[in-house]
């Protein structure tokens, strides 16, 4: 067999998360964010209640789960939306567009389910091209310190920016 024919071909598949993914998602998030990930303000919201598995997704490469994104239902001011994150990709698969595709899939799913907005705390240069906009400085009150310049939203419903004022927390 020639060396050309021996090259490995990646088979990426995007799937809705289920309970069988929990252990590997924990490992992927540990690799990406380390032990301090549980102290972040967004993690404080996620501790208030479960994420929505129907809007949370994984990417598998030849059967191995290598990335995930989760969505948690939240009230943000008077907006009924979803908090996106954590989003994490195994180091072996970074910079291949997998994270961006997971975000796109999650936003589309939230839109179909009637979510008014997708909110996150993240890097504007990464998330801006994916449709995220900055939330007004200090408009949302998180359960812990957060850099207001990193609070972003994809507004889905009308007048979302005007209604993103007040406390953000889990919505059951």
C-alpha cells in the first residue's frame, strides 16, 4: 500500500448529547479549562440546574467523542434564553472548525425550540463571526465576577438587547 493510501481519513459526526457522553465531556472540559473552571460565573449558573440535552451536542471522530457544547436554559433579565457553554474541543482536533460548527448547530437548535437568545461569556473575536454581539456594559448581573466586555448574545427574538437587563440565572 502506498503512503498516500495509508493516510487516515477523519469521519466527523455531530450528535445530540446523551448521558453516555457525560464522562468524556467532563474529561474534555478538564483538558480545556482545568480545575478552576467550576469557579467561573457561568459555571455558577450551570450549578443552579441541569443543561438541556436536546440543545447540547458532541462531535465524534471515527466513534471517539472529541468535542462538546452545552446549552443551559436561563432567564436573563426578561429574556428566556440559553447560556452556551462550555464549548470544548480535544487538543488533537483544535483549529479544524469543529467548535464553530457545534456553536452553529446549538444556535439553530435553540432558535427552532423558541429560545429568545443565546448568551455566553467568551472571546468577542472568536464568537463575533458566529453572530454574537456584545451585551450592554453591566446589563446582566451574574452570580460572580465576569468581564462585561466578554458577555455576548445572539439575539433571536425582537428587542432582546432592551430586555437583557437584570439578573441572569437558571430557568427550569
